[in-house]
């Protein structure tokens, strides 16, 4: 079966870049990405490529090449579904904020709405691909909705989780470690899997395209994120031990990472992992395990989150105790707000939680981030629900000049590892800060010896 038209529901951090690369690599397939959010679609269609709603290095070039040729962004959801033989569901699946499973389970309401909409609109057989990260066995629910509310057409459900990391999305999509496709072991299931394999095979070597059953595929996505996050929490746990013993966590990372069984990646101690995926997916794994009565399994994975929350708290506490246990009305400059470098995404960023702790102590925070907007920063703090709007407005300032952020500050906190922070004129920064001038390096980004030599008192996680 040859696919000629693809529809992707959800033009977010995954739907947009993923479909842009699929369209780039398959010029003969029309790819239409749809979303209910009109503003987002307008931004994807903006002539000025710096206005794309997702900032990712290299994405503008891919969009420039494919948009208008075979890549389209639209709000006409029904039409795009109807015209496509293959529909990807790439909507958000956040942690539930209400009802059963509140704070743990994934909220599947957007996915269910998509399934109902596909069933209602379809005037022919379709392959439906789960691109969103979903709890294991969601495909069963999607299939049941499609079969029971559809117009009698056949629907094949595939699971095709996305493994891209933000900041390197284009690179990850163009040369993935693997593509995972889960499908049913039936003639229709196999045909559907082959159709999707053919799309990826345009640029991904065949041996890197793995096919499994649907449940293994759904579960593997949660497990991959849990394993990655667990490494960060493991090294962060060791970072505190290093601080108590004069071992250096980077040296420990290097020493253990050379063991080919351990490997060097995801061993960088930090103020804690953020992003829209790690915490959400582990909570989901914990919830599923608990629901199945697997309490030891649930407790094991929950510890990864507990450690991460502790690391953010520990960093904030270090700032407070170092600044003589009182930070009320002291100016603290935040370098970075995004959850990692090279993205404008702030979801679950450690910066938000460190700011919350410091604001509760009535500090004044001035934020500089090269890609995050002022509006986003205020909305992240409002969303916490623990700070009054008045406090947020009075105590937080966002500036677009880093030197202004650090001018007359008592301390600088590095919350994101943006490369540009390394090349600042730190002599000039030191001159204009309150003394003693402190730097709290939450990302182990700056050369500690160099910064200390300039006169700063430096705190580096794990040292
Ligand atoms: P996102 O919030 O950036 O985008 C989701 C989009 O879906 C939004 O623009 C929203 O308006 C749209 N949407 C929701 N319901 C809709 C509907 N019924 N019809 C049309 N549009 C609708 O989310 P994201 O970061 O792209 O994540 C999407 C999924 O991919 C999640 O399940 C996530 O866990 C998974 N994932 C994310 C990443 C990542 O790095 N962000 C990586 C791998 C997997
Ligand atoms: C993650 C997974 O890597 C990706 O495969 C999945 O598809 C989505 O979730 P993402 O959250 O975009 O990607 O970024 P990632 O590079 O994994 O970083 C997550 C967080 O962990 C960031 O806050 C990062 O700063 C932090 N981190 C990462 C560390 O603190 N130390 C490390 O060694 C690695």
C-alpha cells in the first residue's frame, strides 16, 4: 500500500518538526499538519521563518524546503483527516490535573477526541498512528472508539513513538538511533506497518527500523524516558555525595562513563531535569504499575522524581544559605529559563521551581533567556498557583540584555546551559555586581577556576 496523503493532528514540538522531516524526505507524499490552535498554525505559515512556533536549530531550513511543496499547515482538521490514508495523532498527553489519577496518570482526553473525530469524518479505511506518548494498551481504547463510532470502515492502529530530544530535534529526526513501529500481527496490521516502514525507509537504514507488537512499542517509549531520567537522577544523587566528600562529580562521570557497559551520555549532574516528557512519563509509568498492584515497581521509579525534586530544592536552598540566609529584596539574576539549551520550551524547567523557592523568600529575580519570551516566564510562574500575581509582577523582571540582568545583582544563577553564557565578559559582570558576588552554576557550564579567579564566589553542583 502506497501512502499519498498524510494528516498529522497536533502541530506542536513533535508534530511540527517530525512532519517537516517526513515531508522533506518524501517529496511525493502530501503532509498536512493540523491544529485547533489558529495562532500556532499561523506561525507555522509565517513568511518570516524566525517566527516559527518551535525554535529548533535547522528547522527553518527544512520548513523552507518543504512548505508549500508537500508540507502544509492548516486548521481544517476534518478535511485533512478525510483526505489522508494515514493519520498521525500527535496531540499533548499531559499529566492529569483532576479526578482519578490526578498528578500521575496521563490525560488522554485529547487523544480520545482525535479518535472520535477520525471516526466521524472518515469516508474510507485508514491507518491511525499513535505518535503521542501513551500508556501501554491505549491502542486498544483507540481501536474500540474507531470501530464503534466509525462509519463501518477499517482502521489499523500503529504505535510509532517519537524519540527526538528538543534542541536537537532535526538532527535526531534526520539520523535517528532507531524508529519504532508497533502493529498487530494480522494481515491488515502487517500491511499497515509496511506502509509506515516504507515512509521512514526513504532515509532511515532498514536495520534501524524496529517492528514490534503494539504494547511493546507503547511501553518502550515510557521505559526509554524512565531509563534516561534515572541516569540523571542517579548522577544528581552522587553530586550531593561528591559535595560532602570533595570528590568531583564530573570526574566521577568521566571515570564511570568510560565503562562501555555504562557509557558516557546522560551523566551530567545538573539542577535537575526538566522538559515536558521525563516527569510526565515516569509518573505515568508509576501510575500504571500501581494500578496493576506492582507497588515495588512503582516505588522504584517514583524515586527518580523524588530525587529530581530534591535536587531543585537543594540548589535553591544553597543560594539562600550562601547569601547569609536572607535573600529578601536581594537581586538574583537568572541566566536561562528554558529547560535546556537550544529550545524555547520551558515546560517543567528547573528554573521555574528554583524561582518559586526564592520568591517565597521574597527575593527579586531578573531573568534573561535568549529564546524565551517575557509572557511565557510570567505564565509559567502564574501556572504554579503558589505565588500571588502581585508578587510575581513586583518581584520578577525579564530583560533582553544579560548584562542588565546581572547589574547590581547579589548573585547569578545559571539555570540553562546556553553556550553564549560562556563567552560573556565576566570581568565586566563582576565589576557591576554587589560584593561579595556569587555565581551558582546549576549546569556546570562555566569554567569554575576562571570565574573564581575574577573574584566571584562560585558554587558548582557536585563540587
Ligand atoms: P504540544 O503541546 O507542543 O503540541 C500538541 C498540539 O496538539 C497543540 O498545539 C494542541 O493545540 C494540539 N491539539 C490538541 N488536541 C487537538 C485536537 N483535538 N485537534 C487538533 N489539535 C489538537 O505537545 P508536544 O510536545 O508536541 O507533544 C505531543 C506528544 O508527543 C505528547 O504525547 C508527548 O509526550 C510526545 N513527545 C514529546 C516530545 C517532546 O520533546 N516534546 C518528544 C517525544 C514525544
Ligand atoms: C527527552 C528524551 O531525551 C527524548 O528521547 C524524548 O523523545 C523526549 O524526552 P528532552 O526532554 O527534549 O528529550 O531533552 P533531554 O536532552 O532528554 O533533556 C531532558 C532534561 O534532562 C533537560 O533538562 C536536561 O538539561 C537534563 N539533563 C540531560 C541533565 O540534567 N543531565 C544530562 O546528562 C542529560
